[in-house]
């Protein structure tokens, strides 16, 4: 009996690992003429899509084929290296909208921290441990979006009042953080801006409450340490380890 129980547990664990490594969703593919429904598969090696009624709209992209995968709760954008001639050589962007229930949170859990995946998380991570938070307004070209900026053990999260503008950045997603005034904080990320061939995108936040100096210093140190900056304090800490 004990052996059967152990075997059943082992089978369940194996099934869980397999399903976690490959996720399938019913989606609608947005394209020039109407669109089409199909199945989107996210797995460890890349992304597959099969449109039900159009065999021409079936792709299998490895991570090396994808410039950027942008993820929101119910939409995924896949930016490839393929040029679109009718758009003067603009890179081809595919949009997939979830048609069933649920969201793409499991995709975030599967892909976060993967160095080979150029992932943009347009959602708020609600699972990470929060160190501190400050109310902010994201400055945009026309108006802005209010929300909360949270520092977590893994990076930064902007939890926007309008969910579509939320972002979650791991330390590896950040190029720099800077104070551009007593009430302004600029976060520069590796998200690809279509108008910027430097592949960097900046987010300017107006602080609705003061940000303590030690909190900003902590952000700056975490980003710099991830880039390999060797600090004197690091050597001091190592020398004090028995």
C-alpha cells in the first residue's frame, strides 16, 4: 500500500513538472484581416502557435527568434526579427489575446529570471516580499497613470491603477535608477522601445510622497551590484565573515 502511495505521488509530481514546463492557452491572434482563434503554447524552448482555420498562421519560435515577449494578464505580444515590408521594414509583432478564463500569470512564473528570454512583464507581481512602497504617478506624453511603486526582494513593481500600465522588473531587467529631482525617479529598463534602437526604455515617476535617501541608495546598489560593480562595502562584509 505504501509503495502504491509513493508511486502515485511520484506520478503526480512528474505530471506537475511536465505541465509547468509547457503551458497551453486558447487565444485569438490579431492580424490585419479580422483575426483567428488557435492555441498558444509556451514551453522551455520557446513559443508555438497554431491557428485553427489558417495553416499559414502557424509558427514555432525558439527564444533566439524572439526579440521580446511582452506579457500582460490576458495578452501576449511576440516581437520577432522578421521585417514587415509594408511597414518600411518594421519588425513583425504578433498579438495573442486570451479567449478562455484565467490569465497568463503562470507564464510569468515559468519564464521570470530566464536569461535567454527577453521578457517584459506588463503586470504587477503580487507574490514577492515587499520591502517598502511609495505612491507615484507615471508620467506619460499625454497625462499620466497613478499607482504604487514597490521595492521587493527581487526588484521593482509598479502596481498601476490602470492595470494595463503595470510593470514588474527583476534586478536583471534594470539598466539604471536615477533621481532627477526631489520628486522625480527615473527607472531605465531593457524593455525595447520601438522608437529607440538602443533597446532601452525609461519610466519617469513623480513621487507623491518623499522617498527616503536610504531607500533610493538601496535601489541604486542593487542595480549596480547586478551589473558587477565591486563596492568597498562588499569587501568589508566579506572580511568580517568568520
